[in-house]
């Protein structure tokens, strides 16, 4: 169940991790990503387009075309994928949607959510996708 990220963002993180787990420079088709990660093909195309527009992945057209990382996996953080797909508003807004939520006028879960939000942000900004390659390969093999 998604708690923080949209399904599109979850799939985007999976797709980027999958590309990072492949041999550097390998072009991967949207069909392959869809089949291996069990993501609907139409959804994969939209996700890959967002990631390409953000500069995280690149694409090559044609019969032998496909997608690959646009830069080294050690230079891509999970927060980059979140920013490209969902944006970073979740780290500045009230989890319950109250407009006037602040430290001086907190919502009922302000302090708890603030701590979780900070921990989540810190993890996403510290993890580069190259550090997650082996875990990704292990997870993909179990799908």
C-alpha cells in the first residue's frame, strides 16, 4: 500500500533501479521494463517520459533503441526520482492537508509526521541508486 508516494513514483523508482542494475550503457525497452517489473506497458511509457524530461534517463529511438541512465548511477539519488515524478511538496505540506499547519498551529499529527518526513527525506537524499544495485537484482529475481 502506498503511503507517501504515488504509484507512478514507486514504479519510477523501480524503473530507475532496474536500469542501474543493467550493464552500463545497455539500452532497455519499455516492454522489457514492463514485463520484468510487472508494470502496465502504458504506465511505463508515461513514467519513462517523465524521467527522460527530468534528465535522469535518456532514450534512443529505433528498432534497437531503448532507455538507459542519463548519468552515472552514483550521481542519481532516490530524491531525484521523487522530484521528477511526484515533486517535493510532500516535504513541505501538512500530511492531513490543513492549510494553516505550522509549528505554532500544528495539526493533530504535526510532530509525528514532521519526524517521519525528515527521516524519509534524509534517506532519499543520502541513497544513490548505485548503492542499491545488488538489492535490486535480488528483488527482481524474486518477482
